[in-house]
C-alpha cells in the first residue's frame, strides 16, 4: 500500500530542502531555553522510570535533538521520513542511530520504548490522521512511557508552502491549540502530565506549545 499523499509530499519537500534546512538549524535548541528545559525534564522522567530508557525522536531532521537526548543519559535514536535528512543527520552525528521511517507506521515492537519526542513534526499531519499517529505512539511505548510534543499554537490554521530556500516544494502545516492536541491524546490512551506555551516574539508569528503526556491505559 502506498503512503498517503501528505507523507509523500512531506518526504519530497524535506528531501529537496534538507541541505539548506540543516545548515540553518544545526542546533535549534540553542535559541529555545524553554525547549531545553522541557527536554531535560522529559529525559529525567524517562531515565528514572522503571524499564528501558530508549527514546525515539520522531521527525528528527538534522539530528540535534537526538544528540541532546543522548547527552542527557537516554538511549535515543532518530526517525525521519526524509532519506536526505537522515543522511545529513548521520553525517553530523556519527555514532548515533538514524532511520528512515514514518510516524504513521513505526518499525518498532509494541511496548518497547520509554519515550517518544516529536518536536514540530506532527504539524505536517492532517487532523484526520492525527489520532492514528498518537495511537501508533501509544502502541510502541511501554506502560507509563512519556511523549513530548512541540508545535505552533494556533486555532485550526492551515498553511501551504510552495517555496522555501528558493526551492519548489509542496508542504502543508496544520497548527492547533494545546486543548485540541490534549483532546486527541486523551482519546488515544494518554494522560496529560504537563504543558507550557511561549507566546509569539520577535519574528515568530505564532506561539509555541509544549505538551508532555504519559501512557496510562489501553485503548478500548
């Protein structure tokens, strides 16, 4: 079965802009102190919980989040839909593991991960597919495992980008409120642990939201 159109478009677009994107964002956490603090909190929760401390960075891009998670004591590896982006991440972070894959169908056994992190990657998933993505996250997490999400916070805004870095692409962005994301998480077997929001500042048009949730139940 072929991938849905949005996955094919996302893969093709990031393959096209991978070099320019990676050059602009060698370590995007350097400009986000809130992201850094939440990443550290996530790492401590996963590291000190019973069971494996393995974590999948879903939508790992240039790989800087995967690298930071490893410095925080986790066994983290990256998954990205773009083969070109994965190749650049491997080059930038030799010795770390990066795989080509889709968050809609993770090549991970049931209940084996201590955590999943998805920073600004679920924004390319249409609303109709978001419950399926969170259900997949739920499947691969062990009981009590954590998921940390970051996304642009806006009331149901959708943007189509046809050009970036001077390259022709076809990339859709779906911005949501934290309440909407928490609602979908709750419907797929997660309990909210914490959330935060950074309002739009400077050149940032949209605020950024962060949701930390825990797998606490089976989906009926």
